């Protein structure tokens, strides 16, 4: 395994297992399979409703807690200092652990300043080893960076060969924030798994499109958390440390960058309105 040294000295695996959209009833089995395949970094979130499955699998694995790197995220309906603090305690209970290795603000909406203050307190209290954000575009990342005491260690954003986040990556590097990808396969959008460039590059190394895409991101300094519910795919995705892409092949894949989301933009008014509808619904508005 390769590691990224975060800005507070914590070592984070560059490859982990993500459980976004993993059915809560299947999560424990999936995480157990991932652990058996070699994964030690597991990424979940309050909004996924499967923290308990992650906690069960880790607990039952028989592997020491210190060998795992567990990430979870505070959801927008728990925004604000008081609500976030309560939700953090609940996440620890669901995960069956005294601490999480990385805690992120899931979305840059609602009272995320209050949420961050609660996270800073959890960090100081030893309940969190590192804190950060998710889906924070450069403007909001710079903003919160300048108005917090504990600097964000990680920013998890949509990143794949079609949306490489080159400008955002440069800002993260400038501020010492590790770049983590969600959706490293773009959920298959843009006919991802049949892309002729990635496929041709992969064939040179005897690797699949998925393995080649992950290797590209890792060599670009991006942490990845691919998801699959199939054991054989988990193993395939984990097997990316026995080869390295040449500078020429890196350049070929780099040229695929479209610079636009394959999902949605957090700058779009319609996106913000959708997130606000979730908050307002929770508050009974």
C-alpha cells in the first residue's frame, strides 16, 4: 500500500473502499469482502445509512482497530455546531469505535462553519484523527481554510479521467490539502469502461480500464476509494501497485480531461435549491 501524509502528520492509504450506494443490508458483507481483499481504508457517511455495517465488519474482522483508516461525513441535515456534535457521537456509536480517522463535512451547504467548529472540538478531544471537507470548490475551500483553527486535511471531490479537477488540485496543493476522489469511475458515465484511450494504455500493462484509471489518479497525487459489491472487482481494483504508467501514457489520459462534472455542479442554482429542499424538509419547512 502507498500512503499520503496529511498536513497534520497522519498517514492515509491512497486506496480505500467506498460504500456509497451500498445497501445497508449488504454493507457488512461487502466491507468484510473488501477487508479480506486487503483494504484497510473504508469510506462511509451518515447519509449512506450504512455506518453500522462498516462498524460490524471491522469489529468482526479480528484485525486491530489501529490498522484501519475509517472515514465518515457529517450530513447537511446535521449542520450546525450542536447538531453536528450530536451526530458525531452517533456516528461513533454506529461505527462501534472510539474514534474515526477522518471526518468530513459532506456538502458545503447549511451552517457548515458551525459543523466545522464541532469537528474541531472532536479533533481536540481525540475522537477524530483528521478533519476535512467534501465537495468544496476552490472558493469555499480557501474561505474555510482562512477561518478555522484546525486546517482541513482532505477535500473529497468528484475526480476521474473526464473531470480531473486540475485547477482545484493546484489550489489544494497550495494550501496543503490532500485531494481525494469520489466517483473515480464516473459511475460508468461517458462510456467510461470502453474508453479507447484508457483501454489501449491498460493493455500495454496487462491491466483493465478500471485499474488503469485508478493508477492514473494515484500517480496524479489523488486518493481513491472505488466501490464495488463484487469480491472479484474489489480484488481487481486493489491490484494497482505492481505497475506504473509512463509519462507518455499519463499524458494521453490527462488529455481526456473535459473539465466538467459528469454529475452536477455545486455552483448551479438548481443544485443548491435541491440540497436546500432536503434541509427544509428535515426542518419541516
